[in-house]
C-alpha cells in the first residue's frame, strides 16, 4: 500500500486537447455518406445547471455525452453549432454573472475556452440567445438545415424567436444517428482516457482486495474503492458501485451495499470510475475469508474459463452473438460437468432449452465509452429469444470499439425456485446438486477490451485468477 493517500506511482493521465473538431467532421461525413443532408448546421445544447426539486442546491451535473463528443466541454449551460460546409464550429458559454461569481468564483472566459477546447470560435450564450451575428451568419445561407436532437434541444430560438425569419429547415433524424454510430469507434485520445480510467479503477480494486479482512460491512469496501479513485484524480464513478456479499451477488445491479459480511462466502465488486467523461467497468469476485469453498472455486474456475475463451474470439469482424453463444456453450458444459445440469443431456439440447439463461441472464458484454452501456450496440430487448433479449450489442464488432467481456454464473433463488416448483426444469436441473451452490451467490469477472484487427487488448490491469485473488485477500 502506498504511504501517501494518492498513489504517486500510477501513470500520469493522458494530456492533449480532446479531438472535438475531428469528431464533428466524422459525424458530418457519416450523415452525408448514409443518406442524410449533405450539409447543414449541427446544433446541440449542453446540459443546464439544474436545482434539486423543492430545494435550492444544485443537482449533480453530468454533461450530455453527445455534446461532449463534439465539444470536449464539460461546463453547464453551453451551446454548440458546427457549420458542416464551412467546417467551422462555435461554442457558446455562459457570460459572467456577478451573483454566480460570488458563490462559485470566476467562470471560464471565452479566450480561455478557445485555448482549452477544440472549436473554432467561442462566444457567450447571451449573444446566441438574442439571435446575434454568430448564429445569424450561419443561417443566412440558402436552405440551411439545422440538425438537432429533438428531445434535447429547445429550438424556440429558430422556430418562434428572433431567428424565425431565417426559416431554417429543422431535421431531427440525423445528428443522433450520426453521433451514435461514430461513438462506437474510438480514436487514440478516447482509448487513452478509457485506459487511464481502467488503471485507476484497477488500482482501487486491488486496494479493496487488500482491505477485505478489515471490513465488516459491504459499505466499507464500497468506500475504499471510491476513496482510491477520487484520491487518484477520478472523482466520478461511471455507475453506482455494486458491492455485493454472498447471495446479494445474484442481484445483477445490486445497489444497497450496506449488508454485514459475516457468514457470507464471497464478495462481488463491480465498480469503475470515469476519467474526463470516459468510463471503466470492472468486476472481481473473491472469497471473504481468503479461501474459496469447493463450490465457489468450481464456479469461479468456470467463469474465468468462459472469460478466457471468449477473449480469444474478440477481434474486429467477430459477430458478438457468436461470442455470447460461446459463453453459454461453456456454461452448459461446466454446469453439466458439475452435475447441476443433467449429465445425460447433450450441450446442444441444453442450449436449446435456454436453461443457461437462468444462470447467465445478462449479455456477455456491451460497448464502453462515455457511457458505461455505450451507444451504438443496436440491442433488441423485444427479441422473444431469451438467449439474446438482454444482449446489448447485436452484430459485428468494428476495429477500435471497446467492449466489456463479463461472463457470470449466478444462483438466483428468485425466480429459479418458483420455476423449479412449477416443474419447468424437470429432468434438466438437478435440485439436489443445485442446493449446494445457493450460498455462492454469483460470480462475475469483467474486463474492458479494446477490439483490434486480428485480436484485442485488455485495458483492465487488475489481475484475475484463483491464486491471485486468494493471495491478495490474504495480504500477500
Ligand atoms: N456495471 C454494469 C455492467 O457491468 O454492465
Ligand atoms: Mn458491464
Ligand atoms: Mn460492470
């Protein structure tokens, strides 16, 4: 453990300007290449500073991700426009408000913003909202199309406000489509940020593993994780930590994180911080005593095998459904070998019954980027086939996408016991064997994977494996 609170030995965070202009160009090109307007103005509004309801304190601020993608700007109450034909972008930031300065200090000034963000021009938002020259000059070209996101933009300015005489055509279809498609494929800067979030989260996971023996309640380990992320420069969590002892781990997105650890076998920690709006999403499962029981060890070994084998398939061009099916085939094989599933059945028969979805109910993984469950995966949650209903990516992975590889095996009393009572799995699940595994709760192992041509790279640096997790919990 480091002697200082922050670890001075962690790599420095990536430097350099966020490549917002390149993103704006890519989105415009994607729209033009896919049947959308050949030119126009991409117009986005950032998140506004909101108050908590019935209160005068600020709500937690989280920049709109599509806005950040085209600006790299994480300030509230900003606006953005990109004139695709002229290849010029403008960012409008809040003007100085003396009352705001009293409470919150000086805001960023336009010349400072111009240096910080990869845009061509910075103005203040009062100028935009009164329909000033910066926006008017973009609209004075013939037949300008404003491409906006419908539920995200207050377009009164153009429709009934001071710019209505410019009569721009407003198109709600293409910007969202274009940004969502482009965000799937990461550039070097984005990969560097996801990598850094992974380095900090991995370190925080290691600190949790090393703290287990001193903790009596899930909340203490949750706090250790968040503390090490924040102290090392990652203040935001990508999602609420899942810090689940024993059978709580069978709840996929368990959020309570406040139960005593005594008497429980394992802890599942699914936790990841953000760095500059880019996420990490990592899960480790380990024995609270430092030694897995026989049943826990069997399930841990199976899940790690599933993850390792799926990892070998991940590369540009692979169909994600095939990788997901590989995880299920290995789950079927493993559960059959343990006798939880009837040994007289073939793997194909087991897969046909869809019984493995009762032990691995979620998809094998999802895209990761500025959102934990990143956009562009084209899931089909209405798929009647239980095998694919919760799969968050459908289709082929492109090079430079980032996915999670997160197989799991869970023993979920509800609803499995009900189905068993109803006779649904008669001759398929052996209940006598199954009951030895309820206390295992759930095992998930999750890493963040950079998809490349001909292979992949694991961005998650905390290790996995029986020996590693046992030894780290035991303090070596
Ligand atoms: N942490 C949520 C997930 O793994 O998808
Ligand atoms: Mn995940
Ligand atoms: Mn996760």
